[in-house]
C-alpha cells in the first residue's frame, strides 16, 4: 500500500467508523487540525479482518467504493497535464462534515451514502444526489488505535461472494440495518464490520491531485 506509514499514522479508513461510544472508550478525539486530502484504507488494528481486507486501500470504482478493485479514473486532458498518481483514491473530510473527492474536474465530486447504505460519489459535472442520501456527519479522529474516518453508523465491507474480495463499502446507520437486496451478495450477514483508517498527505502540493475525475 502506497503512502502508508503504519508506525506513525496507524497503530489508513480503521474508512471505518466505530460508534461514538466506542471511539470515546478508546480515547479518540475529533480533529480540528487543517484538513488535507487523505487516502482511506482498512485499519485492522484489532486483527479481526480477513487477510484480503486487512490494511487494504479503499478505491473509488464505478460509482462505489471497493476493497479489491482498482480506482477508475478518467482524464480528458493531454497526458502531460493529467495527474501522475492515477492509481490513488483520495478525498478530503471537511470541518463542516462533508467529504469531497480529490479531483480537479470542474464542480468537483461529493461523497455521500445512499438510502440503501452504499458509499458513493457524484458523477463528474453533476451535483445530483438522490433523495434520502446522507451527505453530512463525517469527520476524522485520532488516538491510541490510529487515525480514522468517522460517520453516524458502522462501516461495513460487503463481498460480492461470501468471504472473498472484492468488498463494497457500506455505512449501516444506527436506525436502519442493511437489507439483503442492497448488498452485492444479497445477504447482509456476509458483510463485515470494518474501521476506515487514513493516511494524511500534508505535502499535497508536491504530491499533486489524485485524479482528474473518478468514473
């Protein structure tokens, strides 16, 4: 996994969130530090995830977020003008609790959770978000177990086939459980609780933008 310093940042997303009470019990603190683009990954600090999930990066692919798939990026510009880091998925969690993809496409791309619980992002050149979607309530937190992306619910990795990658990222709200019809395997019991960690790229001006746009 690139740009990950497990010794310093992790003890990049454990992109998964624990319930606020769990975060509090682990001495987690919401960060008021300046926000930089971050690279999400599965922080398996408690060593409970399968090997094909543990410490793997999360990528934007085909309008969803996946573990076990490559990022799908598009750049219509001359190759010399396109971002050099085309294999990276990165976004920024803002203080106002929204998330935006690290892109240069006009209008940007916003991250949100559908009414069915799937973590996704807006299409290029469109701000359309379906009714019932969750767009706010995200933040970053750090503490003894590592650095995390928090959300109002429990992050889940749902496989296409039970126990095997790839896994799609979902957020199960505290009020509504994931439904069988909405997850890739059609069985919500196949989904695994995860912690979404992150690697912060503070020298981002040198690193460059991660993508022109995500498809």
